């Protein structure tokens, strides 16, 4: 049961009655008895909550930053009207609203209420409970009950870098020769024969076929197809660090206007909004690369690994690759453990039998790579082409450029030290024959796509 | 989106719901053992309180108290010897029972009495302990600093009653008496018992009353000492601390208190107000549904380690390391721009830089490879100069 503010108000009015009454003791007893009787009557005549039935329908998938709506049908099989409020309890990061929904279901009927979810975080969000408070006819007291009406919404990565896809696809078409630039170069394989037209490179004339056909025939070329790309996502501790500015406010980004207090002062540099984890930026870049590679006719596999396999997508067809990848990525969070590079390399080697392009999305952290990846890298780079993509922190660049005071110069020295370390590890990786892409969070996805296109153009896949 | 995108934990078809609120029956089932246990505990406690002998708070040196700290035994001994013992708890009662002054006033506590009114009571006085107002009750006797331990002591004096009693459990406070007084039971620098004639009566002060309690009366010569001190044949007025401290009255204009002036309904109205506050508290306190907890990912900015390193540099004023890092960064960026191999030596870098920018080679050399700056201003200047060189190289 629950009381309403009206019950408190009636009791407060009782104070006046008691003050004015000739026999105050009896007046107190009378007011209390009357109030108790009214509350009991209210409870008895309020619509029953326990027999209510709930049915759900609506979205089960939503991109982060999008809005999902879940419909909840309240069925009242009881004999009395249920009037009051309903709360559909979701975890805070599901962004469910409105918090309280007014409800009025006559006896034997059903009503639909809609809950909108604006999630602030990737992953699966489930409704915990539905609570209904059914107020009695006098409005003094209410019956309250909680039901389980399970529903789950999966929040997918937003794939913000898809805006870069059209321009990269144009570049890809140029490579493929659908664009009229039929230049034979490295990284091309024989496609077909066709008649010579003016402007074709004379070097591509196939003399043998020309002799058979009594016509000048040229060979056409196209970039290699059906190569394999394996995207490996490091979900270890280094991917938990937040960089850049979150394009979609994540849970924990309090200063993004979601705080309880209206922010009067502009957020200072010290209390800057924590950005997105490296993991989310990496996912964004991985999705763009996967979309591009799938269009280019390559087979894309996806592996997420820290100390064990977190996700594994393999053999997906071109159309279902992206959906299955975002679905696999959705529940992954950065684990606060050191990634096991040896296990990761073993997992890659056991899964990729043929030579493929291994794209490792991790952080170019000197200490972590020195101890983890560097010793086992030769095993990987001897059989596969390895591309390491790291997300640099724009804050480091800002710190390294500050010259305002001695304190800032000390910070700049620390930032310079970190960048030097990063350049050192990058140089070491390149000496091992590993391609390295190092870009700030906003540029990592297009930079990685460009690196892939460059490799493809060079025929190194 | 294709079909395999359905969430793994798909809701059951139709979205069947189930009530999870406890029913009356389930509440009873879950709580009956606890309720029964609580009832048993309450019953046992009530029974224990009802059956236990009525034990009151023990009252120190009270002639009606039978506890260890009381003095009922001594009072009974005195009565058996035909001595009248009157228990009083105020100076007024003591003065009223004093009569002509042929009584002995036993003072055990003066916290709530006016000592001057008490001092005016005629007759003998026996003061127990260094009570407040001792200087008025026994003029000339002053308690000495330091508290000698209470223990069995020899009288070492020729006061008849005391000498006959022998060793007794005294101590607590040592006194220095006025001239003409007799001191017994030496303790510390003074005596634990001082007696002298004053204003037509005998005033005796003892350091503590332990020897008169029910606990100690049977030990040593305690009973003899107490009987000899008190049982001199005169009736005894025994002043104890009152059961409840006397309260000053707050009379209004016609002797009415504030409560008398208030309308009768106000108290009830306050009760009603408390009730309404309770109802409002219940209204606001009842939560609509459960609190939903969530496991949130850790929020840690990637730059935190670097900021920490910067603060360490700051705290230790590590100019050498800071300058080293800045120089290494500059050299690392300049080397490829100057067309030098990555491992180029210092002289080559300086020579190439000087040729490229037209700066003094000595100045460039000391900026890139010189000693670390001597103070923070030097460090800032160095950082700015390195920036300047880099800009020169990139602009040319």
C-alpha cells in the first residue's frame, strides 16, 4: 500500500479541528478514526494491481544515440478500474522516459503506454520491473504492486564513421576499374579480354588473343578480390582510457548537460568531459573498415580479445557482415586486465590458416606493447600482413604545445616524453614490417580505411 | 537488419508478466519465524523484569539502602543501641529536626543543599569526604592536594573512640586541621580524620565514607570506628542526597506556569501534527518500484598517466628530465626535416640547424645539448626557444 499527499493534508487539517474542538482528546481520536476508516475504504475500493497483465512489444535494437520505443500493454482483468501511475524501471543508462506514466484502465479493458529509451551506453538493457500504484476513489491511499515484464533492448555501436564510406567507396571503384582509369599496376590480377579502344595502354594488348580473333584485344585488370581481412580488437585495459570528445554522451559523461545541477560555469579543462573509450573509437574504425572491405569483395572476420575471446564473427556474407559485427560488439566492454598478447596471437594463428591482413586495433603504449606484443609479433608478421592501428590522445598534443607557465612546461615535457615513446614504438613496429596507423580519435576510421585502400592498391593483401 | 540480430535473451512470446510483489500469505510465511522469535524474546524479557527482585539504584551511604554502597547495616546497628536515626534530604529538614542542638548531624552529601544554612544547624557534625562547602561546614579544615589511597590505616592518635577502634579502612582525602584540632589516621601530609570543637559542637571530618558502607562495615575496626563516631548517644540526623534533585518553580503572574496558560487543545494538536508529519513521511518515503542498480564502465581519461608524470616533474622540479624530454622531442622531429639519418650525432644536427636557420651554432648547441636550465624561468625560456627553432625550420 501507499498513501497520497491528500492523506497528509487531511491529517494537517485535523490539527485545526483539534484546536477548535471543545474536547480535544476526543477530537484527535475522532480524526484518526475517520482517517483510518477512509484509508481502509480507499484500499478496499482501489483497483487490484496483482491480477494486472502486461504485454510488451516494440524495438529490440537501437543504435547508440538513437531512440527506441517499447510499448507496454496493460490488461486489467479485475472488476474495478485501475487508476494511478505506472513506472517501468530500466537501468539508468537506458535513458527510459517518462519516469511516471499516468494510468487509467477500466475494468476488463487494456491500455497501451509507450516508454521511450534514449540509451547513453552500448550493451544490453533489460527492464527490471513494472510497478503500478492504483489510487482509491477518495484519493487518500493506493495499492501498489510490482510485476516482472521482461524486455531487453540491445544498444549497438553508432557507426558514426559511415559518413566517410561514400568517399572511400569512390576510391575503391577507381581501383576496381569501374571508374574509367584502366591502368595496369601492381596489385592487379587478370580480369577479362575485350576489344581495343583508342586510349588503352598498348602494353596491355594480348597479342596471342589478337592473333586468334583478327582484332586487337586487350587484357583488363582489376584489383585482387577474395582476400581475407581479420580485424582484431584489443579489449584489454589500454582500451578503457577515454580520449577525444564523446560524439554521443556516454554514461559517466556527467558534465554533458545531463547533470542534476544547471552548469553555471563552463566546464574547465581540469573537469573536462571524459571522452569515449578507445574501445568505442576502435569499434567505429573497425566497422568502416569492414564495410569497405566487404564492398571490395574481401572476406572479413572479426575477433575481440583480451585474455580470452570476447567475440568472434566469421564467414558472414557481405550483406550480413555489418549487422552481425555490431551485434557482436554491442555487449563488449573494456576489461581492466592486461591483454594477453601471446593468447591473442595464438587465437589469430589458429583461426587464420591462409595469409590475411590482420588489423590489430590497440593502443600504441610503449610499456604494454614491449611486454606483450613485441616478443610474439614475428610469429604473426611472418605468416600474415599485420597492420596496427592506435588512437592517439589529442589532449597530449594540447599539453605538449602549452608554454604558459613553468607548470605547463613541466606538463608539456611529460607529454613530449609520452609522444616520444609512441614514436619509438611505432618505429620499432615498422622495422618488423608492420604497418602502423596512428591517428587522433576523429581521424582513426578514415585513416585506417585509407591505409587499407593503399595496401589494396599496392597489391600487398 | 537481418533475422539473426534478435537479442540473445529474447523475451518470451507475448511478453508474459508475473507479479513479484509479496502476497499476505508469502509475507506471513517468510516472516512468521522471525515474528515468533521476536515474540519469544519480548516475552522472556518481560518475564525476567517481572520476576526479578525490585532492584533500585544503589545510593551511597543511605541508611535505607541495602546495596553494597548503602549504609543500612550501620543504621540498624545504631538503632539496636538505642540511637535514633532520622534520614533527611534537605537543609530545611535537618534544621527542623535539630531542636536544641543535642543531636549529631551526619553529612554525606551537600550537592543540592545550601551549606551555610546547614552550617547554622546547631549540634555536633560529622562530615564525610571533601564535600562541596566544606569550608563553611568545618571552618579551618582544608583538604590537601593529592588523594591518598583508601586502605586499612592505623589511627596513631589518642582520641579515645578512634584509638579503641584500631585500624580502619580510611583514606580518600587528607585534611589539615586548624590549631587545637586532633588528627588521626595519618595519610599523605595530613590526616584522614580531623576533629575539633567549634561553635559549641564537635566537628569531625573523615576522608571517605567507605568504612560505613554495608560492604566494608564488617572489616577491620570499621564498625567500631563508625559506632564510636556516630553512636555517641545523641540522636542522629542523617543527611543524604535527595532522590530527585529539587527543581526551581517557574511561577507566572498568579503562580501559573506556561503550561497552565496554554489552551487544553494545544498538546493534542501537537500530537495530531506529529501524526500528519508521519503520514507525509510515509507518503514521500514509499518508493514506486525498486531501485535499479547498474554496473558502469570505468571512467578514466587516457591522459591521466601523463598528467601524473607532469605533476611529478613539477613536485620534484625535475628540470633536467623535463628539458631532456623537450629536447629529445624537438631533435626527433627536426632530424628528418633537416635531411639527416635518425641516428645523427649532435654536431651534425647543430651544424645543419645553424646552416638552415642562420642562428648562432653555439646558441643552438647549448639549447639542444647544453646543461639543464638552472631555474623554472630558464626552462620556460628553453621551451620557447625550441619552439622558435622548430618554427624556423618548418617555415623555411
